[in-house]
C-alpha cells in the first residue's frame, strides 16, 4: 500500500525520537510539515506502530501527559518511559523542558 509523503515524514520523525526523551503529537506534526496535524500523528501511530516498530510510547500530549486511559495502555506507556529514565511529576506529567526531544534537529 502506498503511503503519502506526510505519513512517511511522520514515520521518519517518530523513528528518530531518542530513548529517554518524548515528543508531542503536535510537535511531530509540525516537524513533519503539518502544524495542525496532531490527529494525523495519532492515526499513524494507531495504524502503523506495530508494523513499523515505532516508539509509540515516546509520544505524549502537549501538557506532557499520557493520553491513553488507565487500563487501555497508560500503565504500559508509563512503564516503558520510566524504564528509559523519563520521570513523572505528582500529576503524572513529564517535564517537557527536561525530557522533551528537540524534533526540529
């Protein structure tokens, strides 16, 4: 199946997220050429994470929180991030100044 250029750029950006850092859905979208495409990033993650071996767990919302609900992947995502050294505050959020990836590199 052919994929769009945007989808390929998103996949490339996702693959580049270094271990121990996180990126936001909107940040990946903007760095891929679609500043309003956060939902497209979600779609790519949902449809291609397994087949493309994407580091889905390294993508969080703009507040540094995990968007998945408890019992629906939240615990796994948090555990994977913590195993890479990412820390959460008392509200369950990640300090994006400390752990955020500069995806414009």
